[in-house]
C-alpha cells in the first residue's frame, strides 16, 4: 500500500525556534509512533503561533500545510 498523508501533527515552539528543531522533533515523534514521515499531511498550532517563522518554515520544508 502506498504511503498516505493522514496525520495532523500539533506543534508548539518557543518564539524564535529554528525550523530545523521543529522538523527534528516532528520527525522523532512520527518515527517513535512507528509511522513514516510521509504520513504527515499538516502541522497544526494555536492561533498565536500560526505566524511563528520556525513553524511556518518547517511546514514549507516538509511539504505540509500549516
């Protein structure tokens, strides 16, 4: 069966967190759950963090929606 993007990963980050750190934590959590990274369809966060550059750039780099 082909990988299907089915996960929405909730993300929180301190102000100024680099996208590499955000992506690393998302990847670690997905792997720990025994799922492929390609299963992530979207990164979600609370409204006040929706414009946080590290979160937005992490979503862009991973090909997810934010």
